[in-house]
């Protein structure tokens, strides 16, 4: 995952700690045998499935709309970065072919 998804990662960590939960607490409540999944989400290595984001919102006392907005903004930012990289790398390839 790239840097922009770290907005979601930071949000998840912040809300978990505000809720007074450890990564192990969250993992147990979600039915995971290890807290590694939660750690990966909070470091931006991966992100939770959609249905899990709704559970996390409830667990962290976050309105679903707030969770959705953070996810949406992080996704839009990442798409913008990806498109910019593709667009400008294509431009360089075209210039090199001329």
C-alpha cells in the first residue's frame, strides 16, 4: 500500500487507542487468532475488508459516515497518485520513442 492509505491506517490506530482497546482486543472481537491483521491495517500494509470497517466503526464508536469518508478520501488520494504516475510515465515513454 502506498503512502495515502496511511490516512486510513492512522485513523484506525487513533480511534482504536481512543476507544481504549489493544490490537489483541480488536483481533479477538473480530474473531482473528492474531493481532497481526490489526497491526498491518494500522501500518498501512493492508486494509480491512469493507464489512470489517463497519464493525470497527461500531467498536470504536465512530459514525459509519465518518469511517466511509476517511476511506473515500484515502482511496481518492491513492487513485490520483496512481493515475499521475501512469500518465507521466507514459509521457516519458512517448518522448523516448520520438
